[in-house]
C-alpha cells in the first residue's frame, strides 16, 4: 500500500513538473510573439507618420505657390 502511494505521489509530481515546463515554454513563446508584434506595430506607425509628414509638407508647399 505504501509503495502504491509513493508511486502515485511521484507520478503526480512528475506530471506537475511537466505541466509547469509546458507553461514556461508557452509563456516564453507568447512574450516573444508580443515583442515581435510590438516591433512590427512600431515600424508601421513610423512609416505611416513619415507618409503623413510628407503629405503635409507637400500640401504646405503647394499652398504657398
């Protein structure tokens, strides 16, 4: 009986460790995905801002003529 209890306890502990490791991996991947999305968003924002500035400059230049 004691042997069975010890085996069940060991099995549960191993399962918990495996689940924790899977969660760590998933968290790492999610953080990486979030960082990549943030960088992509920032790049897009910079491009859009640059286009907006160019358009405003062209409008200002054409209105001064």
